[in-house]
């Protein structure tokens, strides 16, 4: 265990980003993720990097747009209300095919909401969040270790597919402390011949742009982008299965909800209910195949979430009517207890005829 | 002997600007300065949203198209990514003085080492002639059809005057391009704004009072005269801040 250090989730993201080669961070203070900015403010000047507290979340995401256009790994972080402001910039980055990492340590909403943990930005994250047809690669850590490893993965996938990666965490993940290994698998960024680094008078000029006034050209850029998205779906979908081999009741949950749900699954097993868990690690691409396969055998699904029923829609799409799917949730900064989840499992087992 | 030719930094394509619009002149001045300083290969330009949205097609250096008003933030990112590069933004009044006011003010406050070319023609041109933050009191536009009523829409924003109150910026000058003499003076200012960046001096902005005959409902000649008669009295030309020159004077 000597290689592990005790870190807050937010700090683990910041240190992992530095390990991944990110030397440019732009942010604006907002609870519960400000530790990321504070960590970067301390570290970046010592390693020749840039920490800049922007005048707004809008400015921060556009500074990221600039560094990404210049071909370097860069990131910003915020929490729900701030992510709404970044939506414009994220859409422009999608339109210009720029790679970057955006971290959302979610808090309850809508509006100013609260400062306690939430998962209610699921739709915003998995459907893009801004205007136009696009996706982000959305990664959902469920431990401080994953806060670190998925940050590194986020940079890697962003560069590989020229997309924005988002870490969709929540206040719990950001604030809690766990031992974490910082021996992370960092892949070097690919060449970026498209970057605006100056022509050096050696090539035609590069243009980073999301404006295509001719409809057939704009349509073509959309089609090409979605061909890339299809590759992401085929190659990069990640999930964890827990006790799913013989499960009659399947929980769908990510992040903190998945950790609570694991306890409930164990408790259900003690009562003789064959419960299991599928934890999406990539929320987009969503592990449709895993749920579709489970639906051939599982008798009932329960979506456990810190939102009013967002994840459940993707679960229902994947299950496609083969089994009932029910919701078990708390919102506004509240977290479902293992007992509440266990109760939902019991009900699902009865209704699905699982015992 | 060649007596006149297209600047090398300007692409050999037709510009889409209306007859009598002064964007073309300012594009040319920027390109001449890039040529004279020999910096095309290491320059990155940031285009705005507005009439000059397609400036990325007109300059031969690397170009980035920014979201409306965000060019100074994007330029900040590019410059911080590699401070050895030359980074300029080219923005209109709606972009710089309305939707992007925060980005403008804070890039200036940080003395971000970039060059800003600010085209002030007192109107939104691209969308068909709506009231701009810099439209004059009483000015008739599509969205101020009875003339800009300052009791309802407030007064025009004077950017050079406003930014000159900040400690941050290095150099702020307002020029115009409605005569040969004015064009020559504008070029000097633009060159200085780029040279300042090369010398590491910081945020340098040139505001150019420009014409929009199409949306002002004037002939090109009338429009040039309107700059003299109406715009300059409200937006006096001159240097609003030149920190290095001030330091020299003190010394």
C-alpha cells in the first residue's frame, strides 16, 4: 500500500490531469469543486503550467477552446450552474472538433439549487448540453481512484476522437477522501496537424471553425462526426457488472448511487433475492448491450439515481420493454439509503416474480 | 518595379464586404503590418461573430473562429498555450462592446499580451442594421426606428475611454480610415499594437471608426463624411493610453 496516498476526489482529478500532461487549467470558483482550482493554483506555477481564474465560466471554457485549438491538453472544471454557462463553449468545441476535458462535480438544481451532491445533470451531459447535434464522452467515477484514472482516460479519449470528455462526478465524489494510486496509464497525445500553431510559412493555414454556411457542407460535417461517435460507441463503452451472473433483479446506478446500491445488493442476497448491479462507467456511450443482454434473463430492473428519473430513460431504451424498470431516487442533495434501495429491490422482486 | 501589390498575409480571394465598407481597408492594414513585421508564420488570428465572421478565409495565417464576444478569451488561451506566438483578435462593436464586454474588460485588466482590432461602425451589420452598443443618440436603426432614445436604451459605450481607466492595458488608440491621411495614421497605430506584443508589453487595442453605408442608408461618400460629422465628435480620435510612452515621459 506504500504507493497509495490519501486524497480528496477533487484533488485526485487535479493531480491526475497534471500527470496526464495537462498544463493549462481555467476555472471560476463554485462549490463543491473549488479544490480543483485551488490545487491547480498551487501546482501549475511550479511546473511551468498555466492556472488562470477566469472572469466567468463562459470565459474559462473559451480559454480552453483557445488552448485546445493550439493543440495542447487543457481542462476546466465547474459544478452544475457553471456547466450550464459552459454549454455554449462546449457546443462550439464539438462543432470545431476540439479535444478537452470538462469536469462537472454536480450539485442539486435547477437554478442555483443547492451545494449538496446530485446527479441531475445526466440529461445535460449525455445529450450534449448545448445546441446542435453532438455528444461528449461522459465518464462517471465511483471512487477517488476512478476520479484519477478516468481523468487520464478522459484526456486520452478526447485526443483520440477529437471530442470533449466530461467527468460527471458529484459532490460526494469530489469531497470524500480515499487512498489512491497515482501510477496511472498515460498515453502520449497523438500528432495534431490540424492545430493552429502558426503556419511557420511551411503549410497552408489551418482554420479552427464551427461555421459552415452551406447546408450540404454542414450536413457532411455532422455525418462525419457521427461516424466517429459510432467508433466511440463500438470501442470505448465501459461498465462494471456486480453479481450479474444469476441476477433476477438488476440495479442500474453510477457514481455514489452505485456504491450505495452495492450494499443493498449484498443485503438482498442475504435475504435470498438474487440481486445484481450494472454500473455504467461511460454514461455516453451508454452500455446498451450490457443491459439488453441482461434483459433476456433479468426479471426486473431498478434505476437508482440522485435525479428525478434521467438514467432510467437510457435503461428503458436498452431493456426495450422486456422487463419492468422502476425508479428509486432522492434529489436536492439527498442520497438514497441502502435500506431505501433494498426496499426497492424487494418490491421489484415481488412485481417481477423473482421469488 | 512593383509599386502596389496585395499583402502576402491577405488571401487571394474576393472579400464579401459591401461596397464602401471599410473592413477591407482595415484587413489590408493588418495584413501589411503582418508582412512588414515578418510574423505571418507565427501569427494566429481570432475572428468574431458579425460582418467579419469570415475573416478566417481572408488572412493567410492560422485562424480561429470564436463564439460571439469570446475572442479575447480564446486569444488568451492561444497566447497562454505558446507565448512566442503572435495572437490578434478582430472584432466588431456588437461582439466586443456588447456580448463580449466582460471578456474585453478582463483581457485588458490582465494586460493579456494580445493585439485587438476593434471595428466600431455603430451598428450590427451582419444581421441587417440593428442598434449597436455604440449607436449614437438619436441614430435610426432597425431596432431603434425612431432614433436611439437614451432614456430607454441608455448611452453608447465608449470603449477606449472605459478601458483607459484600468491599470492593466498597455495601449489604447482610436483611429479612423475615412481619408488617406487617416488610413496612414491607422496603420501606424495597428503596427504599434502588434509591435507592442512582440516587445512583450501587453494588451494593445486599436479602435477603428468604420463605415457601414448599407445599414446607415448612405452612399459610400456620405458614410465617410458621417464619420467626420457625427462619429468623431462623440468618439474623439487619439491615444487613450500608452503606458510605455507615459513611463518614458516621466523618466
